């Protein structure tokens, strides 16, 4: 009964985060993603509170022949989408925070050393990781018509996104992706056929 008369307690505030939103940001130019090109994704809105540790890169496309028809003898290698890039950089207020060169090789090595089989089923399934499931079936990234759609977490590529799980406020963010000189490291062909050089 004496507790109801005790009114000199400190005021308690609930400062927990109730939800967060996922926002899509497009590159400056969406028309040219050819080899050796630089793709810049910039976030100019400094009033946004961004969480790079939960950010991801969404890439979708199709593996086709030169004439645009689907191919049956080509598929993406493990982390094939990452092999499409030579270099990925992350900048805050025009200062480079992190960089990854040889993105495909680094992401595969990091994946083998960091992730277990249960994470392959949940996290890496949508990130372009090819794995053998518990039934012995190998899960590929693309479907029978050559379409693929992957979400690659930044924490799988950049170390700061894995090590810094806090929001970043009032800063300009820029993700710079440099395409590889060739797509040959990303595509595995079971047998070569005439007219199948384009990816």
C-alpha cells in the first residue's frame, strides 16, 4: 500500500525501436550496366537513419543466348552475382569507409568460413549461394528459363556492415559497384554450343 504513495521515481521512457522500413534506392543511370562500368547508388536524404548491417543489394536478370532465348547449358556459379563485380566501395560523406576487391572470390571464401548449413537455408538462399540441401539436391540460383533474382546482404561482402550493427544518422551514403571486365567467372557452361556467348 505504501508503494502507491511513492511518486518520486524517475520517469521511464520506452526508447526501443518498434519497426523499420525498407527503402529502395536506384543507381544514377539505370541504362548501362555493361562490363567495366561504374554503378553508383547514392542516398542523398540525410534525414534518413540508415542501418547498413541490414542493407542488401537486389539484382535480377536472365541468362540468355545471343538471340535472347533461354539457355539450358549455362548456370551461375556459387555467388555468381558477386563475380560480376571487380570492386565494391562504401562511402560516407565522400569518405571511403570500406572496400572489397575481387568480390566474388572474397564472398565465397568468407561464406565458407563464416556460414553453417542452416544459414545457407535461411540467409544465403536468396543471396545467390549454391548449396546442397539435406536431401542431396543442389539448389541453383536461376530457374529453368534462366531468370535469377537475388538479395545480397552488404554484411556478406563488406566487413563494416557485419561489424557495425547500429544506425548511421545525418550522413550521405554512396555504394559504388565496378563491373568486372568479363562475365566468364560468373557463368558455368556444361557444354559449349554455337551462339551462346552472351550473359
